[in-house]
C-alpha cells in the first residue's frame, strides 16, 4: 500500500487526532458502512499519526473525508468555543494549514482526490 507522510506541528497533531478519531466507526464498522452507503474498509487504509508525521494511505475517499473534517468541521468546532472571529481563526488555523499540507503532499505524489458529488438541496 502506498502512503504519503506529512510533517506536522504539535497543534496540527491535535487536530489530526481529533479528525482521525471518529474515522474508524465511520469507515470500518457495519453501522458506518450503512450510514455512508458503502462497503466496509479495512482499518489499514485509515490515516494515522506516527511521531511528528501524519501517514496517509492513498485511499481517495478517506483522504477527502479527512480533509473535510479539517477544513470544514474544524473551524465550526473552533467557533463553538470562541468569543471572536480572531479566536476562531487562531484556533482553526493549524487544521486549515494541515489541510493545505496534505493537498501539497498529494500533489507532489501526483495523487488526485475523487471528485466530490454536489448535494441537490
């Protein structure tokens, strides 16, 4: 299995751990497979932190899910605890920067994410 490694800071590690934690239930359990309408995924495909690196097995849907958690959900979580826009930005900045690092590492590896389906609301 091919992987990409991304060097992370302590603040980025906190956000990576936060984003990765619920991924096992979503990707590797029957309830999660039912929820997303897909198949079970072996846990070896999940991202993990080893020391100062985030290790990303090259599974497009799972990486896209991780990026969504970091770039969309993390600022929302930061907003619930913050008093001002500056606090939201400061608290979510490591997550956003980690998303940028992941995208750069994927581009360097010439790995393309699957296109996201738009919801028809």
